[in-house]
C-alpha cells in the first residue's frame, strides 16, 4: 500500500509549463533568428554547428527567458553528448571538480560532455580559471549563460577560448507563437484542457511578457489554472488576464547592463536634442523602479556637460528639479525631473567647458607642480610682501573695462593655453565674442611689452 502511494506521488510530481515546453530540437525553438536563421539554402554558423552535431565552447549572453539553457540542451541532444549543468549561484569549485570527473569518465568511452554553467558571471576569477585546462584538453565543451556583459564579467582567458553569441529579447510574434503551441500541445502543454482564449488576450500576455518566454508561459499557466467554465468550455477571460498581468513586468536591472544602457539612452537623447525620446527613456527608467534621485543627479550632470554656458539656466532648472523632487517625492516630483529633461533636450548645447576642463586637468596632471607666478600670489603677511608675493599685480577693477590687458596668469614655465573655446550657440555666442576681444587686447599689449 505504501509503495503504491509513493509510486503515484512520483508520477504526479509538478513540473512547470515553461520546463515542460522546453524544446529538444530547433524545430520548436522560437526566436533568435539572427544567430539561428536560414537564408535560402544557407544556414547561420551556429545552426550549421547544431545540425551537424559539431561542438565548440561558447557563451550565451542575453536577457532572461530568451533560450540560453534551452539552446545548450538542444546542442547536447544534436551531438549526442552528455549534458551536465551547474549554477554559479549554488555551486563552487568542488562541484566543478565533480563535473570534470564525470566528463573524464565519459571521455574514456569516447563520449563528449557539455558542461553548462548558468549565471557564469557570478563565478569569481579563480572559479572561472578552473575551467580553462579542461576546455583546452577537450575534456569538456563549455557553454556559459549570462545576463551580464561578458566583456566586464568574464576573464579574458576564458573569453579567448569561447565564442560569444548574443541572444535578444523575443519578438512579440515569437511569444504569441510559443503560447499557441503551448495551448495546443497535448503531450507537454495544455492541449488536453481545451482552453479558450481570444487572440486579443493572447496578444496581451505576449506583450506583457516583455520578450521573456519563461515569463509568458508562467503567466499562461496561472491563467489556465484560473480559467472559468462557460458553456461547457474552459475560458481564460479578460478579468483573469488582467489579474495575472497586474504586476509591472518591465525589465530594469538596477545594477546591470539594462540600467546603464537606459541611462545612456536618456543622456544621448538629451544631448541629441530629442525631448520626445528623452522623455520616453526617463519614463522607462522610472516605470522600471529606478530611484528618481539617481536620475536627478544625472540630469544635473547633463546640464553641466552638454548644455553648459550655451544656456546656464539649464543647470539651474536641473537643480530646481532635484530640489522639487526632494520636497514633493513621487509621483508629483517626477514631473519636475521630466520638465528639466525636456528643457535640456530642447535648448542650445555646448560641451566647451567640459572639453576645456578635461584639457586643463590633463595639463595639471602631466606638467608637474609648476610655481604660482609671484605677482598673483597671496600676500597676507609682511614677510610675504617682502619676498615679492603680489608685487606688480594689476587689480583688474582699477583697469579700463575692468580688464588688465596683457596680464599673465599661467605659471612662468608654462606657455599660455586656450582651453575654453565657446560655441556659436546660445549665450556662448556673446561669451565667445567677448573673449575674442579680450584675447586680442592681451595679444596687442603683450606685443608692446615685448618690444
């Protein structure tokens, strides 16, 4: 009696729909046509490799739910290779050694082994180095999966031994096709339930999934469990879909590539004078959960770096937006940040101060500790005055037009430099005209002095 119950419980162990629907061949793999597609009789390099059963070590880099693990399993199936999987979140060097030992045993019988490492970017340098000799001697074919940029997260030694494939978020059409397949598949999917769902609601599920196949199938499975019997049919209603998709699913990684890609898109949209795109990326970041204080700080940076003296009001508006958000909080204060973003994107642009400051910093670092000229040194004491500090200094306010024409302010051992070259945009037009006049006065007065 006990054994019979145990056997029955094993038979009814729950397996998520997303796992049951994992394809074993390329025939039912949806998306990633940029690395798996066919053009006439010619297939992509990766597709040729899979179809021929040939193996090489590789890394799959892409968002969650785009097929990294599935592709690794398909490759193992096509090559009739042993598939070993470890997770960098749960595993350590001991697990790596155990996997390598199993691979050696298979190698002794002439069998290949694929060692799949999920979240490989979470392994430290020494753990990543542990794979290198076994990749080189053919004990394993390494396949790593990561949601983070391999250039930053993986050792160069490991990267040089693998081919990197970039996986993209799935298109909505791909996810719709996947959901239809899950609804009709009797063996692994939900086909035996005879579920009914409208095309419009299926499209909603595909859209909310945001390019993530696993998320789409998880939502479909929950919706299927909540389906209502209507006229003898199990129907996934609009209310059910609304309930299942109530949570925001927009992808936003507060510390990874998506985070920096989106703030980069916001900054470049402002710099490119496109307020509409700038507001879109601002909305994406705030909707995804980004701290508005972080955005406010970056907006102030944009005002200084990309607008500068072409419109000094930009910096004031950016600072006021930050202050307004501090006073009002969310969501009211976010409007002030949006106002600043729209203004900065629309106004005149100049990076002249940004470039000038960078050039000045470079000279400050490379020219050494050049002495301050005696005539512009501070002289708060009698001794310093006796030593010549401040001697010969011309007080600009006593000069015509409050400008000491011909005076020098750079170190004696350094040639005069022009770092700041205003643009011909916004307020910098007038700034540039004035500086040109003052620099010409300097040139003429220094010429007279030299004579």
